[in-house]
C-alpha cells in the first residue's frame, strides 16, 4: 500500500483503465480501501472479455454510447471509453457509427457536446497506436 492506501496492483489498474488515480479512488482508499478493491474487481468482471460474453471492444463502445447519451459534464468518460474501444480493436468507423446512433436517439447537442470529443479521442488513439506500431517495425 502506498501513502494513499492504494496497492500497486490497484494503482496499475487505475492507470491502465482510467489514465490516472481519480478523486473517487483516492476518497474510497482514504475511507475504506476494501470498497475500492471490491468496486474495481466488480468493474473488472463486468468488462472482462469472457469467451461467452460481450467482447471488450463492444463493452467499451456500449459504455461510450451511454456516456455520450447521458452527457456527463466533462465528456471525459466518453473519451476514455472511446480510447479503450480502439485499444480493444474497434475501428474508427465503429466508434463513429456508435456516436451517430447516440446522436440519432439523443439529439445533435449530445453529439456536439460529447460525441465529437469521443470520436476525436478515438482518432488520436488510432494515430498513437499506428505510430507505436511503426516504431516497433523500424527496430
């Protein structure tokens, strides 16, 4: 456990899945670290790529869609799920089409406020992965 009461395994999971250690995790760790551990284990099970379950790219696309439609204030969750969907194998077309379904059902304002950023994040992640792949081929 570190000074915040977060184990190295939990810290690694938070960095990989959330890109950092958010205030929600710090608060849970401060008041009851076992709740943080249990919540993350539950989340991991929901998002795991079981052979008979929803593949990770689809669970991330669905999560992104929910975040776009519900319009979380910062849009960061939609952006994060778009990036994770790309990492899990979603194409740019799949990300865009998912956002367009959201726009169709929830209106253009959600696309402008949240969907646009989700697609841009997926584009950024796609470019980043291409650059890393090209770097691996030149060595």
